[in-house]
């Protein structure tokens, strides 16, 4: 456990924008060791009053849409206009080894070299929605370090869109140029989450197709949000190769952020997100505690076999596990 003096020194380094100190802090935050977690939470308590000043942008999209390519081009644009950028790129983890690809710094070589940019790839490690369990805490640390914009890139599968929308001020959905079939493949729920839809690869032979796709999505959003109170999301296009459309995207993000601030919705949204994250933490800790009880673990194996064999219902098995957990805790 770090001493108070050492912790305060780390806090001062992070607040001064020391990227090495920030990287060490996030490593501590992501550690599963109990002593590291206690130390990380003590550190975050010191950093929390200095967080909250960045624009939080979540970015998702199906594999192959060009998320990392877009982030590099967009990030270089932001640095050119004087912004400090942190990128939290959540990589898919191996379901067998738990290892992570962690290739984002390789895929964003130019952006990684920028002195005003911090890129942190983190393994999703099976976390719900493809967002690393400690992404929120890492984001708060980046804000305390003085970054103006924090981008969270997700794996783009399953529930990742809802997970990243629960972290960000603005959720950007990237889509590829494509026809009506491509549009049919996008779930309505995902489109309803989006604050901005960005058609990528709008250059060369795909330029006209990207323009048609942009028009298709605008028409689709008009139908989806016709009864909704939320403003209709903008549908824009860009080319990372030609570095076009990036300024318009940033203007749309700034406009969206100003509207949230002016209406007071940003403060409400962030409060709700923090409370939601608290309950997610409770759920995960409760599950860890439940699985950690030896008696419960043995019973769980037997009940899993019975559920698989169809000799008991999942609800009855769940009730049995919880009853055993309460007995175990009551005996101690």
C-alpha cells in the first residue's frame, strides 16, 4: 500500500499532465488485486474533484467500419486546433486465454506520437458490453490530467453501444457506405442511442455510395425519432484518407455539448450515469462474493448440471443458490 505522501505525489504528477504517472494510475485502477483496488480508490478520491471538465465521446460501430482510422484522423484534427486528447480503446480479449490484442497504438502510430495525446488500450476481459470494467475510472483520471476530450472506442459488438452510451456525453455511431440491406442490419435500438451518425470512407469509388447512405440514414432517423423528445441526431460523412468532414463533425459535437450544458441536461445525465455505474459495481461485487463462497460454488456446479439436464428450473436453481449464500453469510 502506498504511503499518503507517495499518493499525494502521484496525484500532483497526474494533475500536472504527467502521462507516465497517468498510465501507472490506470494500471493500478485496472488491477484485480484487493490491495491495488483499495489504493486505486484512495487515489481516485483525490482526483475526482478535478475531473468532469472534458467532452466525453463514445464511439462504436461494427468491425471493419474503420473506428481506429477515424479516431486517428479526428484526433490529429483535434490536436491541430489545440485540444488535448485521451483515447481509451477497449480491445476484445481472448475467451480462452484472457489475453488482449491491444494493437491500437500500432494502428494509430501518428496519433500515438502526438505529445498532447494519451492512448490507453485496455482488455474488455469479458466485461458486459465490450467496455472494460474500469473504463469509467480511467476516464475520470484522464480528465483530472487535463485532457479536453476523452474518446472511448468499444469493440462494437453485442451490448457495447448501450455500455458506451452510459459513459459518454455523446454517442457516435460509425457506419460504412452501403445500401438498404446495410441499413436493415442496424438495430433500431442502436440508432436510437446515437447522438450523431457518421458515414465513413466517403472518398474515391465509395463517395457517391456514402452520400446515398447518408441520405438513407437521415430518412430512417426521421421515422425513428418522430415521437421522441430528444433532438434528431445529425448524420454526417467523412473521409479519414482525405481528412474531410472532420471539422463539421467537431462543430456538431460542440453544438450538442453546448445544448446539454445550457439546458442543464449534461449535469443530470452525468449524475444518472454515476449512479447507474454504482449499481453495476454492486452487482459485480455481489457476484464475485457469491462465487467466492466454497459451499455455494459446490452447490452451483450441481444445480448447473440439473438445469442443463432439465430436472430443475433456472429460477428454482437461482433461489437455491441465493438461499445457500445467505446461510453461508449468516454462519460467519
